[in-house]
C-alpha cells in the first residue's frame, strides 16, 4: 500500500506540473499572439474562452480527478489545436501540433477520449490537407500545398504511430493490473491456506466426535419425531461444516494423489450418476453428450472435485425444473468439457470475479469451491471460460490438455 500511495502522489505531482506547464504556455501564447482585440475580436474572444475553459477544467480535474472535467479538457484542447492550425497559416508547426492531438488522452489514460480524437484526426487531417491543396487556400497555407501527398502520408503515419503507442501502453497497464490482481489472489490463497492448516485439526476432531454421538442417538427407536428432526438437522449442519473444512483444506495443501491417464467420458458419467439423486430432488435432469474417446492425464480425485463443484453449482442455480447438459469434444490438443445449466444466469460483473476467494452467489456458499476449481485447471495448464445470459443459463467451458493413450 505504501508503494501504491507513493506512485499515486507522484502521479498527482506530474498532473500538477502538466497543468502548470500547459497553463503557462497557453497564457504566453495568447499574450504574444499577432491576433488582437481590435483587428480580430472574434478570434481573440474564441481563444480566450477556450484557454479559460482549458485551464479551469484542468484545475478541477487535478483537484478531484473527475471524468467529466477530464472529458471537457480533452474536448477543449483538441478544439484549440484545430483552431490554431486554421488561425496561423504561416506556421508549419501547427500541422504537427494538430497531428499530435491524440497524445493528450494517452497521457490522461482516457481510452474513449483517445479513440474519438484519433478518429477525428484520421479523417479530418487528410481532408483538411486535400481541401487546402485543391482550393484557393493553397496560397495561404503554402507549407501544406507544396507537398500535399507527403503531408497527408506523414499525418496518417503519425496517427498510426500514436495508435500503436496507445495500444501498447493500454496493454501494458492491463497486464500490470492483471498481475496485481493475481498477486493479491495468491496472497489471499496463502493466507487461507495458513488459516486452514491451523484450524483443521482444532475443529475436525470435535466435529467428528459430535457427529458420531449424533449418529448413535439417531439410531435409537424410542425417539420422538421432533427429536429425530433435531438430530437430522444437527447431522445436516455438521455435514455442511465438514464440506467447508474440506474446501479450505483443498487450498491449504496440494493433493498428493497419483496422476494417471483417465477416460474422461467415463469419469463424467460416474460423476453424473453420483449427482443424479441430488438433481432429481430439484426436478433437474442431467444430459450427457460425449463425443470421441477423450483421455487426459490428471489426479482422478481432483477431476471429480472439479466436476462435482461446477455441476452442483449449476444445479443449485436453477430455481425451476430443467436440465444440466454436459458435452465433451476435442478442440485441437485440448479436451473440451461444456457444462450448461438453465439457471438464473450471471452478469458480466459476476463472471469477472468468479474464482475469487470468498466470493459466492449462494446464501450458504463458502466462496472457495470455484477457487479450488480454477486452481486445479491452472495446475494442469488448462483454462475455464464462462459465458452466460441472465435469466437463461450459464455455460462453464473447461479446457484440459489431451493425453495420448
């Protein structure tokens, strides 16, 4: 956090320096401008309005970093560049300043602003040059009309260079952000692992004892219906507690099972049979659509854990009768497993945070099950992709490298 605050402060200092430099240059520019109130009242008034707006919007943006003020600044500074190009026909540098307008949104990390200014420049730049070179304006803008083709080519080249600069910068920022998120997630998992290792033995033993005595009581014949209900409720809650502990333990340590060649479709059928009773209780059917004989190499316990978690989540997401469809196929060198439900669906924001520790959409969810699934798939150099339509359903597509038998 200290490093983050340091760089945030540095960025604010850079913004303030930028504001001061831009304001200084604008004020100097208008003070030495050949345009004056007496001969050019309209041009002078327009420049004063633009410069005032630019400085004020920049001050407010630096103060609170609001998007509105940043947008206003980008619009006004772009209009100012265009105006200077037309106002000073004898100054060749104005074409270069006009061409460099997209640099401002790049500096301010404004994606939408960049694409708008880039599109305007890419269209208007060549149009302006062609109009000047094919009209009486060629005698006013001599530096443009002397080489219209070269100026057009150079102008377009500058826009393309700025586009690649923006894409590269934006990609680097996205990569850094993604790395930071993964690092934070790794720290969370490490903390969860340490906590799980500490509490597992402390909680598991007393729970086992309590569960054992509850099962003994449940076997007594003289119990009333109410007493049996209480004991069954205890056993259900103890079972749920055991599931939570197992989820945390899955993060605490890697599985030590044997990695072996597995017939994927056979393993999916076994898992589907295991969950059929649970699905039937909710009036949900499980449909299998296997294609080809697919073989993968992984720990069968981890594969079962992966499939059970995702299929069970799909069943629990469905609030009315429907089907869970499980399809398999070969996609180049990967086994592709598609698990589709007809549940409530997910929003884009929900999909983006799936697999984050402790994030759950279920009332009694731990937020660990899907984290374990993502870790398992990543361990075997696979991938999980999620697509969903709200109120229609969700598809989890799992890719795992194929293994030749």
